C-alpha cells in the first residue's frame, strides 16, 4: 500500500481545507508514492518519536502539531525541529500533520474534548466564515436529474443536518453557435431559445475542484454556463471550539477537580471563582484566548482552554470562569482518536499509538 492511500484516508478524516490559513498541515516530509510499512501516530513529531518510528518499522508519522510550522532557512541540526526533519529524511520517514484541519472538524479535537467531559447538546463555538460557496448552472430538463445527483454525490447540497439540498427554477436560455460549435439543440448559426432549468447548490470550499469535475462530466452542453459565488453564511458544523452542557450542574471547585481528573491535568490555573454553579461549558483545545468573548456571548459558565496570559484572566469580567488546563492536556486524546479512525478504515495494517510523552511542560 502506498503512503498516499493512507493520506487520502487522513484527508477524509480532516479535510485540509478546514485548516486555518496560518497553519501548515498535510504532508510535510517524505514521498507519498513510497510503499507504507506502518503508521505511528503522535502528538508532536520530535526526534525521539522519529526514533520510535524507526524501531517499530513505521515509515509514516502522523502528528497533531506540525513539526514544520514556519519556513526553514537552514537545516543544520541546531534545534529540535531541524534534528527531527534530518532524522526523518535520512530514514525515509514521511511526516503528516493534521492540526487545525482536525481542530475545525465537528468530530475533531473539541468534540473529543467535550466527550471526555461528558458534555451534552454540543455545538461549534465559532462557526467558520467564508467557507461556503454557491454554484449556479443551467441545463435542459432531460439532464437535470443526472447532473444534480452527480453534484450531490460530489458533496454539494449539504446544509447542516440536511443533504441533497438545491433550488431549481425554470426559464428560457438563448444561444447561437459559430462555425466551430456543436450544439446539443439546434444547429450552427441558428438562434436557439430553449426551456432550461437553473440549478443552485451550496458546497464547502475545499470541494470546488471535485464539484466542477462532476459538473463538466455530467452536463450535456458543449459549453457549460455556470457561476460560483462566495457566500456570507457561516458554517455551523465547522469551526473552532465547542460549547455544551454538563449532565448535572456542579459547584466551581467540584467542576475544576472533575476537569483535572478527566483531562489528567497536573495543574489548572483559573480566574476568580464567582460562587455559582457550572452547567454550560465552552472548550477550545490548544491556545484559545481569542475566544473568550465568544464564550461569554454564548452564555458559558466556564471556558476551558490553554496558554492564557496574565492580563487575559481579567477578560473573564466576572461573567464566567476561565481555566487554563494546559496545552497538551486539552488535546491529549486527539492522537487516540486518529489511531481509532485509521484502524477502522485501514484493516490488517500496522497503526501504532506512540508511547512517547511529548508534553514539554512539567510541574513540581
């Protein structure tokens, strides 16, 4: 099996188009056309993890955080990033990162976070903007069903909990072909008025190439008329963070101890306690200080994230509890999810969970 086949499964799990613009996801090191010997899944692709992959005969390392985040101007082995990359290249090991592609997924990092805490009625905290596009095209009645179904099969027409969504309207199309044309209806140099159906469907941005391929492959016209628009709609099922509810309210101290236990955190830093019960909880794995206002607006009693700075605790404004549970801790179950997903999709192949603890933060 080629490494590329495994990468295709990973992109089904976390489409690269879901990633934030600042991120560096996908295949970072290696040859996708090489034969795969095994997959090692980790949180951070450090040098020790590459050594583990070598010892376990895995030539693909799937990591959550990208080891290559910004560009390298030199590769001399002087820092931990360069050493990991050099060792991977020397040993023909590919490195693939998912990061915010899985952060933004409705079943990804923050859903995993919510499930670890048993949160119910979860929804995305910050729905992704500028991600939904709209295709408009025109065809004859005899082609409508075939074309529309092909667009649906390519992923168009999915809106929230509904699929195969479209709007169709009748109208009159006109055209006249030149000497190089081969019209489906009428002849060259003939002015044609034809009954047509206008089809409108929305789709996720990363599917555009696939949608257009379906359009051109299933349309009967020699020249396909179509338009693609950006929409202002937010994608309610894709985005950063999540919010949900505890099955039963807890006191603040009880809640923080519960979180510490469930997320295996060695310490939790938090804002001032407010003397009220915790029921509604917002989460955002990794560095999530940018979402404090959204958590307050959503009515959260507590917001769990990581990497909060001193002055950011004031932003709680006595409206909720901010709790920094640790960056690694907030994402700790992600690699387990990736392993489980790959094992379900790729049978009878070595998918191994890394034994390396790559959390760089230690506590007394």
